[in-house]
């Protein structure tokens, strides 16, 4: 399979997945570009221990998480330098919510849900996104995350519990 064929077949999937992580069109486009740069440079090393789709999903997830960490690190660094908060842990504001296809009246509810999802640990966030937003099966999600089904089920239950706590927090 050529790079062009891989890109044509998987670029929409990568973009949509990145969008679930960052909720911003421009950032999702940047992540998509970065993913396919990695795919292109590593295609000759692909060992076919999993499907191309699973391999690309893993790259996209890692690229999305790395992007979020870098963005939060930049915000933290910027805030610390402005307010001299070097020894005080500052609360980072969530990424600007800019997700296409969501009706204006629903936007606030979705923003709150994605804010809560973004506060979950990376593996829990990934489980929620793949299972509930991307609508992947348990077996496909387990393969993408390199987990067995039981571990995925446990992780997903913890993610749901933590999400419930975050969404029902008072104050």
C-alpha cells in the first residue's frame, strides 16, 4: 500500500479523532498533518504486527496527547512567567472549544462534557473517545490501546466514574 493510498483512506479518521481530543479545527488539522508526516517517515519500518488502521490510530492518539501536553506546558510556562507562580501549581484553562457540527444551543453542554473528558488521565480519555465518541468496538479499542478486553472494561468503568464525578462537581 502506498502512502497516497494510506492517506486517502485514513486522513478523515485521523482528523476526526484529533478533533475529539482538541475540539479545535486548526489544531486537529495540525495534528493530522503531523500524524501523516510520521506515517510517511516510518512506513518502511511498519512491521504489520497490527493493521495499518490500528497503527495509524496509535500514532494519532499519541500525537493528539503530545499536542495537548505541549499546549498545556506552554500555557503553564507563560502563566508562571507572568505571575511568578514557579512554585504554585496553576490551573490551566481548557482549550478553546471550536467543534464543527454542534448546534449553538447544545454547544455549552458539549463544552462541559469535553472539559471533563480533558481532565481525565490520558488512558481514560482515550477509552472514552474511542468507545463512545468514535464508536469503536471493545475488541478494536483494546487492540488500538494495546490492552486486553478485561483491562479495557476496567479502565472504561474508572473513566465513567471519574467523568461522573467531574460532571457533577458542585462549585
